[in-house]
C-alpha cells in the first residue's frame, strides 16, 4: 500500500477523534475558541515532532524561501477563514444548505491544484472524486432533511455562497500547504512536511491569539482554563495534521482530500454500531457512493 494512503487513513481517523473531543469544549467557549485550541496546543507537539526528526536524521532545518512563507501565510489564513465561514453558517436559518455546499471542498481543491501547481488529474480520478462528492452531499442532505429541490433552488442565497466560500478556502489551504512543502526543494518529504506544519501552526497561533485577545478575550481565558481537554484536542489534531501534511507532500492534494472523506465512513460506523443510531436510505446510499468513489480513486488515480 502506498505510504500516502496509509497516512491519509490514519489522519482521517484522528481528525474524526479530534472533532469528537472538540465538541466537548463548545460548552466552555465559542466554536472559534474551540478551533483556536487546535493551533495553540498543537504547536508544541509539532515542534517536538520536528525536533525529533532533526535529531534522528542529523539534518539541519530546511531553508525557507519567499514562496514558502507566502504559501504558509495564505494556507494558514485560508484555513482560519474557512472555519470562520463554516461557523458563521449556523447563524442562518437554512444553514444546512450552506454546510452541504461547503462539502465541495474536494473538487475545488482539485481545481486549485491544477491552477497553482499544474497537478495532473486522470479522467478516472476526476470521476471518482465526483462520485464521492455526490455521496458526501447525499449524506449531508439526509442528515439535514434537505430536499433536492431546496438544494438547487438555494444556489443564489447567502448561505450557499458562504458554504461555497468555506469549501474554496479549505481547498486553497490544502493546495497551499502542498505548494509550501514542495517549494523547500528537499527530497526528504518528512522534514519538509513537518517544517511546513510547524511554520503554519505558528502563524495560525499568533494570528488567532491576537484576534481573540482583541475580540473575544473570554475565549482566550477559557482556552487556558480548560488546558487538560484542550491539550488532548491539540495532541490529536497535531498528529492528524502530521498525516495530512505528509500525505499532501507525497501526493496530489485533491487525491488526499478525496480519500480523507473516509472520515464520514468512520463517523457512520461509530454512530450506527456503537451509538445505535438509525440510518435512513439516503445516508446509506451516500456512504456507498463515498466508498465506491474512494475505491475507484485508489484503482484509477
């Protein structure tokens, strides 16, 4: 099995775990504050990981260049704003429409990858990504009881544009991280990926600390008060990011994000078999489409 596939599967599983841990913090702080703890408590983990790699390999840190820093800043800020838009969706009455459209992140990542990096996508891979995207949208519509008519009719509404914007920014972030790592020009993908992750988390932590100190000091205090659960979120989130960044250094970001949708399958398994939640026909069709698209991607990419 190619390394990027294993890394992505582990990253998706850890991301699902991190999301579960994050939900427990929403009673203590806003969604933005819960997002912040990913960065501030993940930064030390990324630093330890990078330092351990340098010690094991006996290498010096990669030399950053202008493009590397530009891509890190763009990617880091894009991820923050993508999260802000996703959180903003919940203020709308028909937020389900917007969150469904935000799931177009994968196909938008593919488009940005072609434009920015000149990534090559095979016809089979594009078909696989579209099939898994259809599955993701089906699951999202089933969970929100959204009809196909409402979904199509909402194309010009603000929640739709917000959702598409969130998906686009997540796509920009993924491609920027891959571009930043590749711009270091080193053949050691572990070092370049870990260094990129460290710099991105540093940028995100500094930016969000300043923002929260100015606009939401209560969230900043809550992130320090809840350091025990928050540190677990940071630990699991950082480990997931190690997987994502390394996989996207090795492989096309669109393929990685498409395979990463297996996170929904993990969520389905836990909700259906562990929590005994009922599954409707649309959700089951969506899961089968996601799995089918992923299998097709692995066979035809």
